[in-house]
C-alpha cells in the first residue's frame, strides 16, 4: 500500500461524469480525489453514465488510483440533526439514501457527511436525531460507508468533539457502516491543539478508535484555535502551519489513509473574485517535496496566466 495517498476535491459534471473527475485529479498529480455527484446546494441530479464510469475505472487502474481511496461528499443541504420540520427531515433521509445508491453505481464505497446542525434543539437532541436518521438510512449491514466529518462548531453544528461523534456511532445498529473523516481546519477551529498532534491523535484513538478513521481533509485554517468559524486556508499559509500539517500528513499512524485537500481557490489578482483557480497541483507538489514553497500563490497565478 502506498504511504502517501493525497488528492483534492475535484469537479463532477453531467457531460464528463466520473471520467472528468479522474482526469482532473491526475492533472494535479493526485492518487485519490473527492467529489460531489451533483451540486452540493441543490437536489438536481442527472443519471449516471455507465460508459463514462467504466472508462473512469479503467483510467484509475492505469494510473495507480485505488478506487477504495476515492470519496464522495454528501451535499450540504442534508441536515439530519434537526427534525422540527418532519418533511425536511424525511427529505434529508431519503436524499442521503439516494446519494448512497449513486455512490454504489459509481463504484465508490465511502461518502463523507456533515453530521448536521441542531438549529436550536440542543446538541443532545441533535445527536439523537442523527442516530434516528442514520438508522433509517443504513437499514442493511452491507453497503457504502458513511464517514462522519469532524466539525468546527460554527453555529449549532453537531460533531464538534470526538465524544459527540462517538455517541452517534454507538447509537447505530450497523456501526460497521459508519467511520470518521478528520478535518484539520475543523478540529483546529473546534479547539484541538494541532501543535501537539500526537496528543490529539491519542485522544481520537481513546474516544473513537483509529480503526474508525477512514479519511482526512487536510486544510490550513484562517482562524486561531477554538475560533469555531470554519474558514479554510491554503497549505502553510494559516494558523496551523506547514510543519504541523506535514507531521499530520506523514504521521506513521496515518499511513494508507486518503488525505484530501479542500483549500481555497486563488484569484489571479489580489481581491479579484470573478475568476479563481485550483491550487491543488502546486500544493500537492509542495507536500510531496516536504518543503514549504514561499512563492506558492505567485506560482499558482503564474501557472494559470
């Protein structure tokens, strides 16, 4: 198994399907990737093109991308933590079921999910709602694995602490179908000190178990620890810092775990928001070299000019 499994979020379009996602990942020098099967803000979904999917699988195999390391991200509009409006709650359950089926059609067996926001109900009730919803979604022992993402604690988010994630998992009938996605920006913003990542990882292992860690989102943060804001920064340019992120990415206990970049796109000119470009090729090169590129943003802008 390759030690460094590194990739980024990539696009998925109706015209190119999974094949386009694979090609984009390869253009960044990645050996894994993550994608939404449709727009994360809405419910519009097109039929999956089987021919494009087969071509994508072939291209992955030819280029050393193990499909078991590829990840789908569930859309943001799914909220399992709030059941005030039962129609919306049931819609979230049914839409997540649909996303799991789409993942299966694509041959992907991991789907990352934000646990949800309780929106005033309180964390305890939010957790119970998530348990109820996931037990309704995961109604068989076999199928894709849902990876609960650790959250920053913005607003009324559930899943800000390892204990909250543990409580959700322990309430499920089919616990084998739920694992965890650890997001570095989120846990920093939630209050975990990444200057001492060994301690954080030890706590994760004691509370949840390293055997439950399925994948990671590798992001720097614009915020100080415990800010509860969730604002991603490019690798090495935030408060977590390059050295800390390298220790995490190359940690002995995290070998073989897919690591996905979700860092901000870059505008060609400071302040310009009309056109932005992905930083992933340059960030992945920097991570592989294990050396901070002080000209990262300039190099990205030069590359896309």
